[in-house]
C-alpha cells in the first residue's frame, strides 16, 4: 500500500515537472533551440543521449525543436570544418613554410588615411587568394582566412596585397612538470601540457584561422570587389570620415585614439599603459562595442525619430543600428546586441511581447550556427553570460524597488513632497544601476578570474563612474566639431575616465583568488540564477550560501598554497628564470625575466594562484638575455622592488631599462643574498623559517645546472637543456 502511494506521488511529481518544463518552453522557446545548437555544433554526440531525455521529459514539440536545431548545427559544423580542395591548408600540410601570397584584406580595425593618428593593427586578417611556396614557379589559386603581420603596412578593408614571408602556426603550449618535495624526498614528476594566459592560437582557431603569415615585404596588387564588399568598404570610409571630423577639434592624439576605441571598438586606439589600468579595474569592456554602445545608439536614434510615426520609428531604429554595427566590424557582442534590439523593435512595432532572455538565446544560437568556435571564446561567454544575468535580474530589481516605494503608495499624491518624488525617481534609478553593476560584476568577474586571473571587487564603483561618461561621449563627440565647449567637455570626460581608472588601479589592489575549478563556476552560476529568479526565502538563502562558499573556496585556494619554486627554460629563453613563492602566497620573488614568453608564463602562473604582486624582481646580470621580458612582466604584475646585480655596465640592457620603471630599486639588500661569479650565480632567500638556496651554473652549450637547497629538505640537482618550447619545472615543498 505504501509503495503504491509513493509511486502515485512520484508520478505526480514527474507530471508537475513536465508541466513546468513545457511552460518553460512556451516562455523561452529559443532556449531549446540554443541548447540543440550547442550540443550539435561542438559535441554532436551529445544529441544521442540528450534527445531521448528531452523527448521523455518534454513534449514532442520541444524535442523536435531541439533535434532540428542540433541537426542544423551538425550540418553547419560539417560545412565550416570541411576543407575544400582549394584550401591553402592542403598545400601547407601542417608545415611552417616560406613563400609568396596574394591576399584581400578583411580586417576592419584600421581607420584609413584620413585619421593618421590611429596606428594600423599589428596583426590584420585577410582572405588568401593565391599562394606560391618556395620552389614553385607561379601563384596557385587558394582559399582560406589568415592573420598577417607586416611592418609599415596600412591595410584598409578590401585592399589587395602581395606579400613575401613565412607561414607559422601560433603554438603556445608549454610542458609543465610538477614535483612534490617532502622532507623524505621528491615524488616522481607529473607531466602536463598547459596554455598559460591568453591563448592566441585558440582565439584564431575559434575564428577559423590556423596560421599567421609574417611578411618581410609587401606591395599593392590589383583586384575587384563584389557589390557586398564595395558597399561595406563605403561604410568603413564613412566611419573614417566621421572619425576624422569628430576628432578634428580634439588636441591630443591619445584622446583621439580613445574616441576611436570607445565609439567604434578600434583596439589600437588605447595605449599600453591606459589599457593596463582599464584591464585591472574591470572596465576594459567599454572599449569593446557591445550592448552598452549599441543600446546608446538605438536610444539616441529613437530620440531623433520622435516625430516619426510609432511603427515606422521602431522599424527604422534597427536599420540605423545595423549601419553602426557594420562600421564597428561585426564582432560577436555587437551582433548579439543588434539581433536583440532588432527583434525587440519588430515586436514593439507590431505590439508583440517576448522575454529578453528569449532574445539572448536566439542571438546565441544564430552566432554559434555561423561560427561554432565562439562557444569557447572568452569574449562570447563574457558577453552572453553577463547580459543573460542582467536581464534575469530585472525582475529582482523591480521587486526590491516596489518594496522601497511601498510606503509612498499609501500616501495621497497631494501629500507627497517634491523631496519624496525626487527620492523615488532618483533612488530607484540609482538602485537599478547599482544592482546592475553588481550582477554584471558577479557574472563577468567569474569568467575573467578563470581565463585571466583578474578579480577586482572595486570594479563596481569604477563602472558606476565610467559608464555615464561613455553615455555622454556620444552626443559630445557629435557636437564637438560645431561647439568648442563640447570639444572641451569631451577631452575632460576622457581625462576623468583615465584618472578614475588610475586611482582605482593604484589605490585598490585586487583580491587574492585562485583560478576556480569548472564545477565551482557552474554551481556559482546556478546559485546566482536561483537568487535572481526565485522568490522563496529558503531557496534565496540556500543560493546565497552556495555563492558565499564558492567565493570562499577561491580565496582559500589562494591562501593555502605550499611554498613553490618554478624553473622556466627553453623556447626563446636561453637563460633559466625562477619564480619562488612563500607558503600561502604571501611573498613572491622572481629571478631574471629573460624573454617575453617566460615573463608571460610566470605572470600567468602567479595570477592563476591569486598572486598579483611580486615583492622582488631579481636580476643576476644586466644583459638582455636576463632581462628581455621585464616590460611584459610589468604589464601583468605589480613589482614592489627591483634588485639589480652587484655590478653591471651602463651600456647593458638593464641599465637602459630601469629608468622606464617607476619602482624602488636597490643594488643589494639583506634578503635575498646574491653572489655572481663568471657563469655561476647563488641566490639565498628566506620565507620566515624556510630558507631556499639556489645555485645556477650556465654553460655555453645550452645546458643549465641548478641546485635547489631548502632547509629541512634534501637538495635537488637539475640539469636543464634548452628546447624549442618553454618548459616549466615546478617543485612544491610540503611539510
């Protein structure tokens, strides 16, 4: 009898669950389409187990929508991944080769001759038309996209170029050997292949690009563009003229570059130092044309068309926004914003209604059909996850505002003072802005922490200050050529943005958080969705606890680390670099920064463990082979003190480098103890009771011998041979 009751209750629960799922489909049909596209485009095999589950727990309509979207994604993925016979990849066959190419520029980031203050990009994308490898007599027609690096080139969209150079595959993998050292000895090492920091190779692969062509010389070539490319070239010429006119009254080239970056997403418009402060204050997203920028253009267009009839106005807004999105280069965030605004305007024009999340899922499905690799792109994830949670939080914000204004609803309108009305209007808008920034930070900072090791709680305040200034820049820049006060206010706004970022960057260092495991990110996002979308107190408390535990776990991972010594060698580094971290990550020291590659890897290793500051950067010699990557290291980490070798010549690279770094420099200090003689260097450093002594002997045959001697641990003798890839030997000293 009890069994029958339980079975009936189980059937009732299943029926209720299926009813809720069907209501979910009626509310968000694009969710099932997006889920099918994700399963089909990247993991086609997932359709096999997931489709029956959808058929069981949902109705046939939902299952058919899911299956059709998955089948379309599989077909699109097969078409995109298929290499035609004309593909240049078939000629290269995976090799790095030298030769000559004929290419058509497809990159939209260069402004053109009318704006010489905007530097051309270091790398630009192009479509290959013909190729001639060394040993061949003539050009062979080919197809495919490629990234090109050509010094002194000023590529504009649609230009035809003939270049000589070398094809190279952008490999960024490093070999990492992890060894645990205890007082009883060292365990066998564990080898893994890692990619540290920004994976440019994956970034290119997600966009269907497999090689970079490094050109030694180039020349212009003749060619014809079809009507679509000619029209797009005219739009970009219009952008060029618009920027030239809008920036003409601006005096500083740096300010002109920031206008190009803010309004049209030209990445080379922001110098390295400014970009660094924007990155580490969590405000770099304002230079990527996204929903913020597209929304501003849509709103301003709607205001300019106030006199146009209602339906016509909402049908014209998407057309104006499309021109703007085309002028910015059609990046994923701007296309997502355009799709959402276009569908919303169409629904508004015909008095229809659709939830905002439905638009997000539809835009994601369309973009993934066009380019499945976007799913693994940080920018794509950041854009869609952040916007999705912002839309989900709108109901939560509305409920809180209703409670804040509950008292005023009981007061007769005649009794409400001007102060009460002002408080109601400004208070609700301020709370909406504050809650939006907090939700965007919670969603976006988790992704940034996983990919970049950046976790800055004060970015909420920085965004609250900067976003209104971005709004002001659009009308001010448009009025600057006509009104001198508008040009002055534009320059003032840009300077305030720099000052705000510099203030937050210098005054509020980031919080120590380690790279989170994927399961904790998933649980954090589920808890955040429950917190914003559910009204029951029990669920809200449970979600808050899960979020707090997740953040606490990331902090604990950063503060509970053992002492480590990492030895980096190989690749472009002829001299080994060492990174020493104290237990808990309280103190971090680096010895030598021989190359860009080694400095980038060291910085990413530390940031992944929640360490954003080097206490000391030690140079054992003043040659470039020992300090060539220092500039890159300063872009990633804050360095408190530079320790120079006991003696080095003013002609050496380090002597020319030091004046560029506004840091405290000491020739020698009590900790560490350094001695250098001929090819031998000895460094002794102490972390409280733990004393680590490192002896480095470099030879002229590409071999480095090191001795790691920590108090209470057996000495480790290493012999490292330089190789073509960067290798990292990591030693954890555990009690």
